[in-house]
């Protein structure tokens, strides 16, 4: 008796299905990324091992030294710390007049002054040497002094507001003159207040320039 074989219809056949091309592409991409990461990791590991085994290196100074420039030469540390030498004191001018070649005279524009008239005091400095030289004829060197006996009446330096230097070249035998109008008042050192004014009588005027003083010039106040 022949067995009966059951035949399945062709349309009902089933079996494993092959992946699509997109799936293959994704799998290949993942495999490539994993391979790259593996290579990178191996590279870092090798570098770390080489760094541990390599001898330690110390930085060395550059063997080349820049050439110094004329405008700004390099200074050594010792020179930079050394204090600067003091400037030499200013020496007197070689063309200045010698003290013994300078004379000072005092004069007034009148011998007697009526009440209310202000005497004009004159200081004259002369080069008595044989060659031209410089004389400081500035107000820093001048003094017009009026006295009566031992009583110091007035000095132009008492209330002077800062004297100034003025160098003047004076020829042999030539003179320089300065005038000062005295208002018949008293003064005191430091420009201190003085209550009284000079009384009528005889007075003595003395001129001074630096260390040189004149002879006295006598005049009368009425």
C-alpha cells in the first residue's frame, strides 16, 4: 500500500531571510569604528610605556647670545644693583671775576631829602681787573642797607620775595649799576612788622654785592 505524501503548496514555503544591503553597511561601519578606537588606544599605551622608559631630559640654555646694541647695551646684574655715582659738584665758571677784581660803591641821588621825598639808593659794581669776566649782579647777591649809628634801619633783603641770579660779562674798567628807591620806612629780618618810621636825621647807606661791600654813603632826612 503506497503511503500518501502530502505536498505543500509553493506559496507556503518559509526559510531564513538574507539581511538587506543597508544592514550590511551599518555592520561594516561599526566594525571600522571599533578598529580605529582599538588602534588609538594601542597608540596611547605605547606612548606611555616609551615615556616611562625614556631618560629624563633637562632644558638647556640656548648657546647663542644676542649681540649688544649701541643704544641699549645689556647690563650685568651686578652693574644693575650698583648705586649710581653722585654727580660732581658744579665748579665756578672759569670766566668769573676774581673777588679782588670786583669793587662796589654806594651813592644817593641827593645829600639831603625834604620831608616826604624818597631817597634813591645806587649800587655800582666795577670790574677792576685787566680782562673781561662775569659778575653775578642778580638780586640774590644785592643788599641795600640803611643804618643810623648802630641802629639797623632798613635792608632790602628783609622782605625780598626770592632773589635771582644774573651773570653779566663786564669789560675791564666797566661798571653795572642798580637803583633802589627807599620809602623812608623801617624793616626787620623775616619781614616782621615794625611800628615806627625813621625820624629826621643823618643816615648811612651801604651797598653789598655777594661778599663785597661798599664804603658808607651819608645822607640827611629832613
